[in-house]
C-alpha cells in the first residue's frame, strides 16, 4: 500500500477501475466493512483520510475529533487498500479557495436543520475528491442516510461519472451503531446511548406488525430516547428526505441525539419486498467492535 498526500501523486499510481472510500479516519469495523465491499468492485482501492474542517459546525467538535493516521494506514492495508490518501487542508482547500457546492431541498431537513453548514462542507469536499481523484465507484455507509441522498443528488445534478454504492450500517452486538465518536462516550454514556437503537428496533417490530403511522413510529423511538437530548426523530422518504404522512414506500426513520458531549445519529431504513415493508436493522457484529470502543 502507498501513502500519498497529493491528488496528482495518487492518480499516478492508478491501474484499472478506481474505487474510492472517503473517510475522516479513526477507523472502526464499519469503515473496514466498506473497504471489503469496495475491494470486490474495483482494481485500485483508494481510501481517503481527511478530517474535513468545513463540515463541522462547531470548532470544539473538530478539535475533539479522534485521529490516528498510522493505525488507520495499518488497518487499510490489512483490508486491501492500494492507496491511503492523507491530504493536508491546503491540498484540498488551496489558498484562496472559495468555491462551494450547495445541494437543494434534500439537504435542508434533519442534519441540515441542526447543522446548517454541514452538507455544504460534505458536498464540497466530496466534489473535490471526485474531481481530484476521478474514481469510477465510491462507497458510502447507510449510517449517514441523508448524506447518501445528498451525494446521489449532487452526482446526478453535476453529472459526475461515479457509481455511488450504499453499504450496510454496521452495529455492535448490543445494537449501538459504530461511529468514530463512540470512543468519546464514557461507559455509562455508552449504556445510555443504547436507547437509540432499542427505540429503532422497537419501531422495526411495529412496522413488521403493520404499523404505518409516522407519528406512532416516531413516538416509539422518542419515548425510548426520552432521557437523551434528542434533536430529531423523523420518518422521511428515502429519496427526498422529506417527512411522509404515511409509511407506504422506501423510507428512513432517522434520529439524532446528544449523549453527554457527543452527538450521535442513527437510522432504520425501510425497504419493500413484494408489498411488504422490510426494516433494515443493518449488519450486527457477532463480537463487539474492538476498534470503536478503545478509550
Ligand atoms: P466517516 O469517517 O465518519 O466520515 O465515515 C466514512 C464512511 O463510513 C461514511 O460513508 C460513513 O457513512 C461510513 N460509516 C461510518 N460509520 C458507519 C457504520 N457504523 N456503518 C456503516 N458505515 C459507516
């Protein structure tokens, strides 16, 4: 595996079909499963590792974001990466850089409402990665469901010739969605955070039993999360990310909540098979994720 810090040096190493996994580093088993999935779909696997300052609304969150590029490099190499691309802020945002990508309605609700500049930062950095690295295929995790909808919209609108693949949401055996931020939870906070996935799984059972009323499904999750600082619990259409008045098509039940100092997001995507609603609880690990729980 090669480690690069410039777009041009990275492209000079290319061979065949190029796959890109954009990340902000501090890898856990969720990132590794995305690498494994992409490895099968490309010849040259590029894992980018860049804590993108423009997608953080709060300076404190950016400063507290965990980083360990060396460990990340070892894990990426073990999971078949050919190139670990670790650019500087100047490589991604050249001095005087002033161009931004603003995605429309799909970026306005939920995360867009609570973190107003977040998706401009995400769309801008991913556009730069696509333009600078020119991948044929890129993988994103369903953990960030609204991010996938925003980036699919961007790729369609700006005509980027990139296939976007959505990968399963990876959870610890107790249900907690893996996140680089989990490392900042104390053991008591981690226990409290389980109210999120517990609520989503209760809603999943209600959906399987035929419940189609968004208020009741959102109510189930909100009650489970009553002791957390909930930002939102919303049932939205999978493509537009707009609230639905009835669950009758592909949808996402999405939540965001504060647990202590840490803000967590999670969701249940609801797919359909022959007229039957199929809540997707994601990929549940058999063993607790080693990487996401290190203190
Ligand atoms: P991040 O480093 O947090 O920006 O995440 C990089 C990629 O990994 C994004 O596409 C995320 O959606 C994805 N990802 C993060 N956590 C998970 C998870 N628990 N399951 C699946 N994908 C994830």
